[in-house]
């Protein structure tokens, strides 16, 4: 017997928590329009980390959740793999922490990480899995039943999981639609460098519990996150900053999703002067992708002149993005 739940390749590939939620929902025609109202605002932390502020994997109305302590599963099932297969049969995706050293797809590096299981095949005795494998970007692979059992043997107490396994199922009862007014509000929040006002979608509200303490760090939002890009480019004597490509992946990805959003709005008559904005923002996205490529080249060569080149391009992107979005937000058609 085998079963593979729907999973999509999407532009959202920088971090697993956002990549997973996008991969589960992106190809769902009923949810995709609503999903385009997310992934607009950004937040930054400690002048180094940057992520989406308006989407959190454990607080999405398009998903139904169950959290189950791994010890409880072991008391009820001889093998966790049997529980996982039963859950998939019930349309649940399995989100869980694993010891990557026990799974061949990850390569030689051993550390705890969050992995998504979205299918199984009894004939091949494999699970279908999603994560970042062998240092590459988000993608899909397989792991044997034995590998997954071994990867779950020890208590990892990792990140948001404690020692739980999280089951996620698409919410078939909820009604979703594209919300042009919400998109306008989110773009204005991004331009104003302000926190997402709709607390339902605000990831930052979870930080005290994620870190088991208050959050003394100062957050920045929206367009202020360009400061993080500049920090990477100007403080190139910091080795950790030098070799962290994720911020530049997210920078490019954010522009790609906005470009896809503009296309959707134009094709569905939510946006005036669609061709004009599509052309303008495609140019911004292309420049951001070029910066991403240049930064990878810098990591390989460590030539500082590459950072200077990126800095000049990012300054242009910042100016052009602000100009285009300030103009576009007035041309989004909000149906009263």
C-alpha cells in the first residue's frame, strides 16, 4: 500500500517552517488566493535574522493541528512508523524533529532539524519527506522506515516541538478568498516598517514562548529590514555573516512572491495598470536574484569588491521597490 499527500514546489524555500506551509497549500485552488495575502511583511531580529512576519506554521486557519507527545505514541504503537502511516491515511502531514545523522538524504551532517513527512510506500518501505537535504535548498526526498524510526529514537526537545509530533491537515471547512483590502494593509505596513496589525497572522507574538523567556531584542519590520541586508554587506569581517546565504535567499524570494501576487491581481482584475506594475516589479525581482547569485559568488571567492557591487544594486532595489509599491497600493481595487 502507498499514499502520497499533495505537495507543491513553490517560491517559498528559505526556511522549512514557511516552506512546509506553502508546499502543503500552494496547489490548493481554494486556498491559494488567500495565501497570496501572506508573505508580505518581514521582521528582522538582532540585525542578522530576517523572516516573514505575517505567516506562522502553527497558526494558520487553513490548517487543522494535533500535537501528540512522542512518549504517548510509543505507549500506544509498537513502531512510530505505523502511527505515521495511519496519520497519512487520515490526510495528515507529519511535522516532527529528527536526528538528521540517521537519514541518508541529509548527508553526513548530524543535528536535530524539523522535517515534514507527506507520504509512504510499503513496497519500497520508504517515507516521502521534505526539508533541506545535503546543504541544498528546500526539496523532497525519501527515507527508509528504519531510518525514520532511528531518527526518532532519542528525545530531541527541539525548538517548537518539545518532544511532540505535530499533525497538520488542510482545513476543508474554512472558506477562503483573495482579500485585496488585506493585501493593501499589509503592503502599507511593509512600507511603513510596522508590525502586522492583524495579530492572528503575526509570528512575533510567539517569540516569548519560543525562547521560553521575554524578548529583549528589538525587532524591525518591513522596509527597515534593508538594514539587515546592508549589515551583511558592510560587516564582511564577521565570518558567520559572510557565510549565511539565507538572508539573501529570503530577499530574492520575497520579491518573487510579490511578482507572483501582482500577476494574480492583474489576471483577476484586482489591479489597475497591471502590465506597468508587472514590468516594474519583474525588474526588481531580477535585480534581487542577481544579488543572491553575487553573494554566493562572494562566499566562494571572498572578494570584497563583490559586496560593493551588491550594495549598489540593493540601494537601487530599495528605492525602486518603495516607489512602485507606494504607487501600486493606490491602484489595487478593493471591493466594498
